[in-house]
């Protein structure tokens, strides 16, 4: 029975990942964690300067996820401590999955121009 148990354990990860939904890194938690279809997503993990909140996902697949939300962007004028936060609707696309984890986010900036963020 030991050989059977070892063989089953060797194949368990493949079965566990079959059909698993891709994840995205949530850097708001410590330690960071993997999440599926987050409602809020921090894109600027280093300084907390860019969030997409209230996301409604229209697609969540193995290669791409797309949704609509509101971006909250820190405006560092005259400096980050004395600046403000601007909001705008945005379309978000998660791409480039590596080991079932999205590694790139694409959104539109406050002027509607596309930009890419590492995840």
C-alpha cells in the first residue's frame, strides 16, 4: 500500500491544478496571498499609489481576465504627502499568466491612455 499512496501523492498536484482558476497576487495582505476575482486590486504595491476598486469581472479565464472598475490614483502635486487622489472609471485586463498567476495588468490612465503594470 505504501507504493500506491506514494503514486497517488505524486499525481495529486496535477489533479488539484486541473481546471483551477488563475490567480493574481494580493499585496495588501502580509504575507501576500493569491486571490481569484478580487473586488479591489492594488497595482502600485510599493507605495499604494494606484488601486482599482469595485471591479466587476466580465471574463476570468486561463489566459486573460477583464473587468470594469474605478481607479484611485495618487497625484503627487506638489508632492505625494500634500497631493490628492483622483478617480476615474477604467477597464482592467490581467494577462501573461505564469504558473496560473497573472503577471501583468493593463488599465487606462486618467487621460484614457493604456498603461501596463507588473503584478
